[in-house]
C-alpha cells in the first residue's frame, strides 16, 4: 500500500498513538486557459520539522540539496499548490 497510501501514527493530541492512513490524491487543474488536460498524483503532506528552544541552541542552518531536470545542483525550488484541493477542508 506504500505506493498509494501512507501509514502514520498520531504523536500528540487526544488521539495519540492512533494509526492514520493518508491516501494519494489525483489532482486535475480546472483552469480553462490550459489547452490540454493533465493529472498529478501526490500525497497531501509537506516536509517539516520542529524543536524546542532549548534543543535548538547551537544548531546550524538546514541545508537541502535540490537538483534540476539534468541532475545538476540548483538553488531554485518550485512550490506548486492547487488551492481547489483545500476547498472542502
């Protein structure tokens, strides 16, 4: 199921230790200006991290390696968000 569903556990709040399943969504833009139709499948998650102030002392800057289409390193990252996914949330 890893290809279609992510499994996780709640680590805070009232449902702590409960298993959750996050399905992969199929997104199709509804913009009529695009002369073709395409579908993008992705998990509705974002990479993040957190730490307390005391644990964060002495920590350096987080570095992320980004490769372009040719596999070369770059400092430009694109962030694509389809707002219609969040209409019913």
